[in-house]
C-alpha cells in the first residue's frame, strides 16, 4: 500500500463506509469481494477475502 501512498486508515475508511461492487463467492481458496469507496478525497478499491476466521485484505488501489 505504501507504493501507492494508501495508508491503513484509508483502507479502514473504505471498509467501514463503502459498498461491495463485485462479489466473487466461488474464488479459491476463499470467497472474495471488491469494495469501492472514498478516503481523503480520492476513490479507492479494496479487494478482500472472507476466510473462515476473518477478512484478509488482498490489495488496495
């Protein structure tokens, strides 16, 4: 995330305030989704996987 100047607070803002724009229930090894939102006046996408225990952030751009 540092290569794109996205910090953890930006990702948390998207996770808390945004919508799922794509859902991938059949992804392997875990279902995943793509979220889009705004943080610090710019659009961000966050791709995450839903494991059995928690959510894993795959990428943010």
